[in-house]
C-alpha cells in the first residue's frame, strides 16, 4: 500500500467515483434548429406518400423536391451554428430513407408500376433497397470518401430524378400507365446506380465566395428563368443528365 492510498479517505474515493460516472453519462437534450429542418424534410417525404395515396401525383413529386431543400439546409445550419451531433446524423439518415427511399418508390409504384403486378413492385423494391444501402454506405464512409465526389448516385438526386419524371409527365398530360414499361427500367436502374461505384461530382469544392466572370451571373439568371417557366421539365432534365453524367464519365475515361 502506497502513501497516496493511505492519505485518500473513503469519502475521497466516493467523490472520485461520482465524478467518473458523471463523465460517462451522455448529454441530455438535442439541438433544436438543425433537427427542425430534418423534421421538415421528413414531413415533406411523408406528405408525398399521402398525396400519392390520394392520386395527387404532382404534389407528391413537388413534396420530394421540397424535402431535398430542407435536407440540404439541415447540415449547413448545423455546421454554421456548430450544432452537429451524432443524434442529428442518425436522425438525418432515417429521414432521408423515408423521403428519398420509401416515398419515391411508393409514389412511382402508385403512379405507374402498379399495373405491371409483380414486376412493378419488384422494380420499386430494388429502388428502395438501393437507397437504404446507399445511405448505409455513406455513413460508413464519412471522413474517408473524397470530398469532390460521391461514390454512387446520391439518394436525393435519385429521388429527384424519379420525381422529376413523374412531375413532368403529369404536367404534360402523360399518364403513368402509358409509361409503365419505361419506368420499370428507369426505377431499378436508378436504384442500382445508388449502390454502384460510379463517381458523381459533389460540388462541395465550389468556391461561392470568390469572384466569377460576369457571364456566369448571366447564365445563373437564365437558368432561374427557365426553371420559373418550365420547372418540371427543367428539373427533370437536370437530374436525368446528372444521373447519366457519372456513367458517361466511365466511358470517357476508357476512351482516354
């Protein structure tokens, strides 16, 4: 027995134990602001499902795009306000699974794939499981994946691709049943792209604070005008091109 053990009283030992227990206790409460944005994204995804059940497919598709906006804001708000947490990251993943995994699969099944029977729900399921695996892989690759690129098609972009096709078709008066065969190909291919090793630009390295040529501002204004004139068609085109861009990049690399 050392001199330090003799000097330490039983009361001191109890106090040391209490301090150690307090350090091991998890922090109570959650950060409100970023989780409100995540909840809004989850609400939009849930509303999309409800709208599809009521055969209001335009609002169902628009709700998925609104969910994308809130999903993009929650992480940025957390970083700006220094309110990142493990709870927020897990909550965000679960909300993404509903908004960008389950909701698009159910909406496109109700809109177009249901008449195909077993083929229709299998196509929707491939998309849903692709989104789940994509989110799980993304969580395990945090801090490892290159900042400039995503491995696999991001789930919000995949959801926007499916929702954009539905929105544009409804806007032009095209029925989902007439596009059932085409959607039976697009939906599972989109799901497989999410779990592929295809690289997609993340655009996280863009410097929005720096100076740009005046022409860039004019192009940005032109894009906003086009979105205002034909939002469904423009958004569908943008996300379809984004989905194809990663695949085309592989062929371009092989040609080089």
